[in-house]
């Protein structure tokens, strides 16, 4: 009976099923020892608490709920017996060095620990026993976001400068307004694209040798500008991800 309850509990946590976990802990939690109950040895898991499992499994919503609402203890150490000790190898691992924070699988999970530590510094020994390096407050997050914006702007300016130099301007003062992205659509003021198979390939191969055959110098320049604009957009996306 007890084994079955633990199996159900661990299955919910490992799969990140938060709502069923809430209902289960409300009903069965006290009989199992509460949210901070140590997982029985017969389970064979070296993690000691459900918070540790949630953290290492990468379940952000569940980890936040366990810390913020259920007040799960982040200071409980992960089992001393690591894969190295099980294999009979010498190791310097000491009790308390690994916690739910240190085994977190992603930056998102670690930031959750840091946010809760910043909001409730008196709940636990966050920066000692829990091994959380620092608190993450809203002020600090705003500061980091501002630094990211500055870095993105710097990269954007550098790419624009390169495009400007490639166009022969060379003064490095080009801006978004100086280099508009020209839509490749026909109008009464510009020649229509040739109705050929080459023209139909422009969308997927702008700037390639095949795509510009038969085009006027003006249209070739427009194609080149669009190719560069796409390159700028791709770089900005890569830096902001």
C-alpha cells in the first residue's frame, strides 16, 4: 500500500503533473511525511526529496509551487552516494555539497530558486546550506535586461556598419532609416520582375547568381539589400535567444 502511494507520487513529480500532485499531497501527504519526506531507499533513487526530482527534471512550474506555496526545504542535501562512489572510485564529494539547486537541469530552474530566495530570504539558509549563490530580485532582473538590450543594440550597429561599408558608404553612420528594406513588389514606378522561372525563385534564393539573371542593376541592388536585411534579422534573433 505504502509502496503504491510512493510510486504514484514519484510518477507525478517525474512527469511534471502539478495539479494531480497538489491533490495527492493534500490527501496522502501527511501519511507519507509531508512535502519534505525523504524518499525511501527501496525506491533506488539517489535524490532525497520530490523538490530535488522536480528541479533535476526541469519542471519549472512545479518547482516554483514546491518552493513558494508548499515551502519545500531546499537545504536537504542530495544523497552522498554518487555514481563514482557506487563504482568504487575515490571522490571528494561531501555531504551537503549537492542540493536541489545544484542539480537543477536549466537556468530557468536555478532562477526560480534565486527569485524565491530574494522574495523570502528568511525562510531558509539559501546562500549556505541550500547552495544558492545569490538572490534574483526584480531590480536585478531589470538591470540584466537592460544590459542585454545594450548588447543587442551594439551588435545591430556593428552589422549596419558592415552593410554600409559593403555598399560603399564607408562612414559607419548608416541607420535603419538609411537602409530601408525594399519589398520586391512591382509598381507603376519600377519595372516588373521578369515572368520567368528565375524570378519565381527569388523568395528562396535572393542574391544568388541564378536569381539575378536578367534583372536591372536597380533590382539587383534591392535584392542585395534584402539579403543583408535577412542576415541582420537572423543575427539579432540568435543574440536574443
